[in-house]
C-alpha cells in the first residue's frame, strides 16, 4: 500500500470535519492520521490527512470529491517524497527510586529526543520525527516502564517554491502578525 498525505484548505466552519471524514467512510478508506489547524491566514484551516491505499486513481477520485464541498478552498494530494513532514510523540516513563536510571545522553544524542518534564517518579520525553524514527525510539525506550505513549498526527509542507496558501483563491486575506 502507498501512503498519501492529503492537504485540505477550508473556511473555518462548524461541522466541516464531519462532512470531510464522511467521504472517507463512504469509500471505506481508513484515516491513519488527521491534524487540523488554522493557517497563517485568519479564517482558513488546514487539514492534513494521511491514508494508505493501493489505487492512485481512487485517491484522485477522493480528492475530486472533497473539492466539491463548498467551504473547501483547495485540496492537494502528495506522496511522502513530495513533502517534508514530522510528527511528535510524548513518552511518560516511570523513574521510581531504585529503578534502572535513564540514559539521557543516549536519548539526546542518538535519538534526538528530549526530557521535557521531570516528575518525582516519572519523566516525559518528547521525540519528533517521522513514524519510523518515533517507533525506533519506542523500541529503545520500552526497556524502561512506559506509563503512557501518545503520538500526534502528521504535519507537512510541500517541497514547492511557493507556500500552498499561495494557491488559494484571490481574496482580501487577513494575516496574523
């Protein structure tokens, strides 16, 4: 299966997430990752959706269907090599007195992960990277007692000279300072 990242620019409207995700449900396509945030233009949201599918033609049909939603301003579909992307993961690791001490030097230097919170009996470690890098670190850190693990959705930008918002319809956009 091929991994596709679909970037959707929309007006910031209540209920739009449901109308977008129902298109995936109807086509029986599982969403692997979903991230939504406002862009640098006020009132414009960006959905970054990751799916795995065998058929490029089916993904192209999906993109065309999403474009039909009135509040959708633009939709782009990408393969992994066409974007720069990352995720963030947080690991809550038990560190009670008398337990095996964390090798913070290895965590920092080899895995490029950082302790972001020191509690009395646990630490929280942040790891950014692609899913392969995160699960490679997971393989290392599981030698300790992992209390909690959470991973964000993908954030991505295209490997194009212009920003994707440059492709949005002409309008008087308000920007954040």
